[in-house]
C-alpha cells in the first residue's frame, strides 16, 4: 500500500485512538436538540468568548497563514468546537475545557499576560516546551494525553481534512481524487 | 420464466459465492431466485462516497462516533470500515450475537446486495495439496474429500472470469494461476523484494495476486488507482458480485433478485428427503412468504449459513437441517491476525509532494514454514504481507514541530515506511463451536448465534514464530525505528471466519460431500466458507468461488439426470 490512507483501519485508529488514549467511553447520548451533525459547520456552542479567542490563537499559532491559508481560514476553531460537541464523549469534552482553562491560567502566571496578547514569536516560544511534552507523552502512551497534544491533533485534523487544507497541501481525500489536478486519475506516480 | 414463487433454484445470499452461484445456475439454464437479506445496491449509482474528499464527509472521515458506538461498535473494528464505507456494514444493534464471556468473538457482516464482495481485500490465492492433505498428514479432524487436481480447473475458470493480476512464481505451495499483469510496485517494495530474496531464498516476496484489473477485462476497466476500494468501484476494476457475476446472471434472463428478504428457515420434505423451499421474512414489512425450488444453494456467509441450518431444525432433523452427523456448528475457524512490524526505510528515492496514485494491494510472502521440512514446534504455517508507503500529514500529530516550519514540512510526504503482517492458519477444533442462542433474537425475531471459539497451543506457538519472522524480515529490509505489533488475536477479526459444515467423505463425520452437497439432503448445497475442512493460510475467497462454480456444475448435472 502506498500510503497510510490506504489502510482505513489504521487511519481510523490513528485518528480516534490517539485522541481518546485508546479508551472508548460510552457517551451520554443526547439527540434532543438535533443540530446539523456536521463538523466545522459552527453548529455548536461549547466555548465562552474568551475560550473561543484562546482556541483561535492556539490554532493560528500551530498552523498559521504562510504562502498557503492558515487554520483560521479553514475554520478549525469551529471544527474543534463541533468535534467536542458532536464527536467527543462528555468526559473528553470536560477534560479539554479544563485543560484549556488551565493553559490560560498557566500562561498568565508565567508571562503575566494572556496568550492571545502575546506576539507571534512569544506564542511559539511558549508552546515549544508544551509540544515537546506532548510528543513525549505520545511516545509513552500516556492516558489521558496532555491538553496540548489534543489541541494540536485536532488542529491538524481540522485543517488537513478541510477544503482549504486539502488544497493547501495539493491533495484532497483519497490520493488521486483532487479535482482539477492534471491527470491524477490515470497517471499514477508512487515516488 | 419462473412461475409464481416457484423456481428451479434458490440462492440464499448475494455476496462473493451467491453471485457465482447465480451466474452458474442461470447460465446452465436454471431459473434462479437470489434472496438477499439487506437492501439493494445499484452498481455505480449507489457508490455515493466514491472519489469524495475528506471535507465532503460530515465527520471528515472520522465517522459519526456517537452513532457508531450504538449502531456499529463491532462492525467498526472491521478492516475497511470507515465513514465512507459504514453503510456497507451491518447494524450491530439489529443483528446481535453472543459468545462465552471468556471467549470474545468478532463477527463482521455486510448486509446488502453484493454482501462483503464490496468490502473484501481482493487477494486471490490458490490452495495446493500441501493444504488439501494437511488434515490427513497430521491426523487432525477429517481428510478433505478433494485434492488440488479436483479444483485446479475451477480455479482457472474463476480467475479467467474475475481477472486476477499477479506474477507466476512456480512455487509448489502457492500454485500459479491465470494472471493479468501484476499491479506495479513502488520503490520501497522493489527494494524489499530484492533484499528479502537475497537473505531468505525460501521466502519469495511477490506482488499480491489481486482481483483488481490491470487491463480491460470482460468490459470492465483497469484500475485508475483512485483510492479506497471499499467505497465501491463504478468502473468495475475490482471484482464484486455487482460488477461481474450478477450482471452475467441477469444477462441470461433467468435471474430474479429479491432484496430485504431474510431467510428464516429452509423447509424440508421428509417424504421425498428434499429441501423444498424457504420461509422468507421481509426485512421492511415483516411479512412472511414462502418460495420453492428444486435445488437450494446456501451462500449466506459461513456463519449465517450454519445459523440458517441450525434454525431449520424440524421433527426429522432435531439438531439442525442436514445435521445427522452432529458436526454442524463445530470446527469454526478464522486466520490469526494482529502480528506485524513497521519501520522506516531510509536511503530510498523521495520525490517532493504527494503521490497521485494509490496501489490497491500489497506484496505477499507465501508460506515458508513446514513446507519442505517439518522442523517447527507447530504444525501448518502462515503467509505474510508486506508493503511500502509514505506517511502524509498525519505524522505531524505525533512529531515535534509547530507553526510555519510544521506546515512546510507536511507539504511533503514522510520517509518510506515498511509494514509486515502475518496471517496464520488455525486448526479445526471440535469444541470451537457456534450454536443457536434461543433466548436472544435479532430484530426480526430469529435466534442469534452463540460462539465459543478460541485459539489454542498450536496457534500460540505459531504466533511467536510469526512475530520473530516479522522482526527478522523487517530488520533484513533495513528498517529503522521498528515497532512490533502483537495485538490480541480475537477470532473473527480477520473476516476469514469459516467452517461449521465441513466437507468430508463420511456422512457420519461431515455435513457436506466433495461437491458442497449435504450428505443428508441431496438437493441442498452450502457454498461458502462453511464448507471448509481446514483453514489454510491463504485468503480464502478464491477457493470459495471455485468450489461454488464446481458445486453448481455438479448440481445441474444431477438435476438433469433426475438424481436430485
């Protein structure tokens, strides 16, 4: 197989098990208010305004606008909010929100300033040690994963599975299906 | 044409063998009714997720997890289950089953026209006499009533029709077939084929023999390498009932298909000793109807077929139809799966950017244990798969990096990765069983199966050797940062579940004869994985298809001669 995309079992595991630490928790299943069940449609209302601002700043720092569009253009903040509401268990949602608030508090304690108020360079500098911890935690299969590991994962998934992200990377969905690319369907290239 | 509810033949199930039975019986002149328990699927038109990018899906390919946990918690562990193929998997809530508490069992099902032929991994391997004589040689279970010479012409027949791409190797344990050119391999796979053959002369890596076309074949187009086959293939590049056998049956004008038709039981006529028809429950209206025919082919998938015979017990066959031997529901098998190794291959050519093609197959390393010498601590053997791939943006989740650097890095694929997996034979044990659990019924009131299936000492010893082989071969391939996987082997998870109504020569110790024909009821044929007397280590679908075509020819001959 030429790409992990070709093994859906691994892909599904990669996407779900990483996030929940391999532990599936039965959800308190609420369908009373049947919203549009579609991630990224901004159908949810999980965050307070300060939380939403903080999530936007984090996404923008993890995947900023460069020569291609960034996470905010791809509405990754909405994707995260919807994922917490429509995809995660209540336990996972609470853990994320608790982690988000703790992150805000830690930043204020350390720098005497909110994360959203930092310069782009200072934001990166503040996140780098957290990124190292997150990578280590994954290697050691820590469960639950630290907050930053989760938001980084959600940001990457939200971005690279969006139309904006797929176009930015020159690739959409299953390999060879990007509309408009020259001959992708009949000129397979494996290297 | 058939008159009312009366046909020459009834085929129960429309999957990989039901499709073959329909084609063969129709082409041999029989009016044939195919009964499918699931809804209709229209080839092409119903493949609604084909060629769709991630953002087309409501859950971006991650699946509607909250719904999955309720409706498909078991099916979602199946190999090609994902948001884009979930609709081709059964609903666990409506189709429950039970198992011994200490013997977990995974039962993956595809309830729709075409069955699991839409979802299979398309690997096609012949058996050899190493497999057909295995039980006799080892003194295990009963001997197969057939040998390679009996089935070889039917392998030819099936391969010529379905189209199998592959490479002839001249290996006695994995006979060559009627191959179309093999699917092209990538540089990592070329590298692995070379180094493995140098280091292990008895382990021949060869392009997977795959029912995916590399050239136009019977009006079907070659593979355009678009991606995940389980979404359906509207050009018919991979073989399924919908792309091939059902259209061939339809072309005869003798085929009738009834979907949403759950066969509750088979009706047996003791005065004539014949199965005379079936009781069908409409999945939607729940109305009951009976259909009758001169010959019945049960192709419902191994365990559903056994369940149906168990549920067809009557005053004559108290323990299940055609079960005077008491063998029905015993000797359930699957292939052992979950042992593997992955690692990084450096030093291979890398091109920038994403590749635009997808290779719908792997390399295969045919069985090399207990082939020419018997010096292992276990009996039988295993087959390995290996493949080379490059990881996309997903690797960024676990790697260090943030901001513009991360984004720029993920524009390119990661390094080449090697992946090895092993699939091992499981012995047939009398006490690996399924029976009917009459205290639990499915959504249509039919008792569900209860499984008691577990792997034993021979399987455990084989697994240890499978793991050692994966480790030494990935090292020989030159991989670094190797990860070994040894998942718990839950029977059923390979989706190669088989046995339960084995073939044999003696009616006292087997359910079916050499032609998949019930010893007890001569116009009743079971043509799917239920017939298997041992499991081999090859992906089994090709053998099921060849046995089915052979059984159909035999049935029609017997019908013509007035013997059934």
